[in-house]
């Protein structure tokens, strides 16, 4: 291999000492008093009022500049596509939340409209989400267990469950925890708590969502096999539930199991066909909706409930629910769950929102996102909605079908409104096993996150440990306690690695002839030191350390050890 040619540099620049730099920058020694800071913050002017309004209600800033020619067609197609997806997913995720399926449709309508007004991401699709729903389901089944609504019938000599009373109480619980989680998000946004995303690194979020997906799968097994295992709560509840399912699996309803297997296979094949034809089709085939329509017709014609005992969705009331304020008496019992929901929902939404913002070159305000999600949850709870976040599958469809703004979200809400008001009753014969199968198939993307383990093993093993520990804690301790323990463990790893780095940071030195060329002091034999000048060289492949790096770099560069400053400092980032 030919030897690289040595490059020559020539830099001509006056050398400035600290005094000269301070004079040039007109450094001021005076400090603003606290009273003056408060006085300035309380001042009001037209420009400041306008800035505050545009920041608090983002739709006011971008909707007047909405280009119908460039965006309308893409948003229309995207909105209809996402709305069609919302129908089966909303009903399926309502089962995860242990509430009637129609409440999943409500949760796909009201919060979307609120986020349209206050949200800053152009591409995420807010609405029902599996992880949030299973967390709500844990709360509703813990505070409103089926055993509290079971009575003994002396005529049939068997126990009977008052389903109407049970569902009504579970709705009260779901609405209360949703409203409180929304208040938490609003308060956190007002106090500028968006920095909490710093501690939700990619390995933690992906490990957590994978662990929560295991809870989702286990919670739906009763609909797949047509059995009714008892509900467990607290740490290790998932293990107890799996053991109980294994114990009663001989009681499986064969008709329900056949419906589940056929639906899962059909959905997988249809989605593979969809992916194969993705480049040839303008919009993806709504396989979930087609599956829901076909199975509903078959269930109605064959009478699966009467002949084979297959459990179906049941009555779906038409119209919307009147506003009802949540039961404040339940707030004290769900405050911990509400805070966990607030953090999880925000973490998932901001992570996905920043991915799209980076891709399309706009900014997502983390604090405003907290407020937008909080308003969506708290306002939606008044209209009987349960907690929402953003769905990756729907967001990808919204983006791939041409959606460019949240107008697509409003159009999807209009589709849901049409379904809720006029054609919701047509799905009363839909088997619940079909909704469970839709959930399983939609989790395939999350299940692929297990491939993160070998990838992290090669790139950063500490992050791999964070992923694995988060997954294990989530599975064993349930999503709420698992989240708290995982964040604590992740913070410990960040602190440990940050402190370890500070003891081993390397120094950059300037070559004697070219002051713009900086090299590591152990890599050059020809070097000279600039008195009291220390520059830290930082770089890492770890997602957990990136924000910690920024903090350390800022502190080092702000230190008073720098006595010589050049107009342009260029140095390579090394680990």
C-alpha cells in the first residue's frame, strides 16, 4: 500500500491571551440579581405574548401556512389508511386494558384531535398502544377483579359474573388512572421536565417494550385458548399466570383455538404479501380490517357463539359517551400507576417523534410533547378514553402513505367517528380470538428487538447489559415496577461510566507548526504544550453515554484552565 502523503498546513493568526479575549468579547463581571430575573420573567409584551402562544399552541403557527397543493393528497390517503388501522387495533387494545372494545374506538378519536392542536411532531400517530393498554389492564383487573362481581346461582348451581357491573367499574378505574397520568404529564411539561428522556436511552426503551410485549402476549392467551385463568398481581405475577394457564390448558375451547390459529396464519401470510407488493401498491392493503370483516361475517353466518362457544365482542353501543369527570376517590389508589403511565407514554412518543424529526429536518419540543400528551389523556379521560401514546406501526404507515402533517391524524379521527356513529354495531359478532391474533401479529416488530442483544454485544456490552436487565426486570416485576428499577439501573451505569471516563480522559496537544491540528498526546512524538490549555477528547458508541458526554464536555470547556483561545478549534473526538 502506498504511503500516505504528508499534508502541510499553514495557519496565520494572532495569538490572543485571556485578557485580550475578554476585552474583545467585552466580558462583563456583573451578575443579574434574582429579583431582576423574576421581574424580567413577569414582563409582558406583544412579541412575547405571540411567542408564548405559538409555542403553547403549535397548530396556530403551521396551519395558516398549510400547503393544500403539496400536502392535502398525501394527508388524505394517509389519514384514511391510519383510520382503517385504528379500528381493529383500537378494539384489540381495549381488550388489553380489560374494558369493552368500543372504548378503544373512543381512545382513537378524542386524544388525536387534542394532539393535533398541541403536538409538535408531524408524523407520529397517537392513539391506543399495546404497552400502555396492558399497563392499564393490570390496574383495572387489580382494583376491579372478576371475583368481586361473581355471585352464586342456586338454580344452575354455578357462579355467574355480573359483566355489566364489572365493566362499568373497570371503566371508572381506567378513566381515573388516565386522567391522573395526563395531569402528571402536564405538570412535568410546565416545570420543563422534558430532560427525563435523557435517562431513557435506546437500550432501556427497547428492552422495556420487549418485556412489556411478553406481558401483552400472556394476557391474550386466555382469548386464544378460550379459558379463564385467575388474575394475579404484583411481582412474578406473569410467572404465576403462565403456570396457571398450563394447568388449565386441557379446558381449551377447540373452536376458539381453531379461529385463533387460522387468523394468525392468514394475517402473517397477508402481511408478507403486503410487504412483497409494497413497491407496486400506492397504499398498503388493510389486512387487519379485511380479516375483521371476513371473520365477523363467518361468525354471524355460522353462529360460532351458539354452536362452538366462541366468545365474541358483544354489544357495541352507537354514538359517543357524554363527558363525565373521573372518580376522584380512586386517585389515591392509582397514583403510582398513573406516574408510570405518564413516563412510559412520553418516553415512547418522544423517542419515535425524534426519529422522524431527525429524518425530515424539524424540531420536536420535548416539554411541549409532555403537555400535548397530558392534555390528550386528561381531556380524553373525561370522555371515557384510556391512556394513549404513539404506535410505531401506525406511524410508519402514516409516513409511508404520504402523511406530512397532523392533518392526517384528524382525518383518521374522522374515519373512527364515522365507524363509531354508524357502523360499529356490525362488528358485534367479531370473535375476541381474532382481536388477540391481531395483537400477536402486530407485536412481531417488537419481538425483532431481541436481535439487539447480539448487535449490542459487538458494539457496547454495557448497553447490552442494560437491555437484558431491563427486559428481565420488566418481565418479573411487571411494567410499572420494572420501569422504575430499570431507570435506576441505567442511571447507575451512566454515572459509573461517566466517573470512569473523567479519570481517564486524554489530552489534546497542538503541533508546533500548525495550531489548528490537534492530536492525542500519546500518538505524536512531535508536540508542544500550550500553558494551562486542556481539551477533553470524547466519543463513544454507547447511546446511554451520549448525553452524559455533552454534559462533561460542556463542563470541561467552560473551566478556567483555558488561557489561549483560537477563533476556530478543531479536534478529533477519540475514546
